[in-house]
């Protein structure tokens, strides 16, 4: 397994198991199989609604000494209805209980979007809160206290554009170590990557394979396929690896953490092996040419009638 430095003394496994869209009844077995294969990084979130089942798998692995807790890297995320300072610790404690853990390695603000407390996903405009209703520093300072209390080792964000990230870094006492964003050859996020390298932050790439298994309701018409792109397929054939591995190697070579999701044992092994593969400069340059600025997960689900949020507002800046 390849590791990236997250501080001068701490490292994170560069390839992890994503658990978004992994349904109950499948995800515990997938996590157990992943740990057996050698995965040591599991990416979770409360909104995925599968953390209790993941916790069953983690608890079993730990109690049987299949793996030691300090060998694992477990990430989870604060959902949009718990951004007020009084809600952050209870939300984290629920996550820890579900995952059967005493602490997280990384806790992230999932989106720069606020919901009313106890609203899982708004159905009416009044169930949203405006972005300025809860200052990001209120949430962040509560996250910092979670580090001080030992409930998580590191904190970071998801889906923050460059303007939001810069503003947070200017005010934060505890600096974010990670921004988890959509990142793949169609959306290469070059400016964000350069900024994070300059400031010794890491990026985690979600949807590194193009998220083709998203629910149909979240898809747009005529979405482009990453796995079926002729250049990706040609490189895969020429190197004797799979299109999925080509995409993962490209992401890892750029220094980004990748978290492909799968519940299929064969695919879990295939993805895991990508951490030890390489592509030559010509192939990497060919993949670099695929930039489209295309988002598979564009946040349009927050842009409902009457919502204070828009796709443009999330990403511009």
C-alpha cells in the first residue's frame, strides 16, 4: 500500500474503500473483505446511513485482532443538519457509537450547506438555512474542540471551493488537513491541487471512476463515461490492467487519495492492486488531455425551488 504524509509524523493510506451507495446487507461484508485483502482506510459518512453495519465489521475485525486500531484510518463526515456548535459533538459521538470506535482519524464537514436540525434532507424551502445562518468558523471551532477532546485526530472539509478553503485557512487555529472533492480525468481540479500542495494539504478524490453506479435520480442525461473512454480503454489494453485501475493509478500518481467504492470481492482486489501499479509519462499525459470540467456530483440536489443554494454558488470561486 502507498501512503501519503498528512503531517511530518503521520501518514494516510493513499487508497481507501468508499462506502457511499453501499447498501445495508452488503457493506459489512465488503468492509470485512476489504480488511482481509489489506485495505486499511475506510471512508464513511453519517448520511450514507450504513455506519452501524460498517461498525459491526470494524468491531469484529478489532475484537478478533485481525487488525489493530492504530493500523486503520477511518474517516467520517458531519452532515448538514449538525453545523451549529451545540450539535457537532453529539453528531460525532453518534458516529463513533455506530462505528464502534473511540475516535476517528479524520472528521470532515460534508458540505458548505446548512439544514434545519433533525432534517435529513429538505423537502421544503424552510427546511434549509442560509449559508450565513451558521458561520463556517462556528462549525470549525467546534470541530477543533473535537480534536482537543481526542474524539478525532484530524479535521478537514468536503466540497469546499478554493475561496471557501482559503477563508477557512486564514481563520482556523487547527488547519484542515484534507479537502475531499470530486476529482477524476474529466474534472482535474488543477488550481485546487496546486493550492493544496503549496500549503501541505491533501485532497481525497471521490468518484474517481466516474460514479456510474449513482442512483438514476442523481444522473443527468447523456453522461459521459470515464471507464468506457477510448483513451482509458486503450491504455488499459496496452498496459494489461483494467480501465478502473488506469483511473486509480492516474489519481494516485498526482498525489491524491482515492476512495473507489465496491462491494464485489473481485473488484475490491482489483482496486487495491492499483496502489502498486504505474503508468508511463505518455499515458499520464494522454489522460490529462481528457479535462472537461464535468461534475457527476454537482450538488443540483440542493438547488430545489426556494433553496438558498445553487450549483454555481457551490463551485464558483
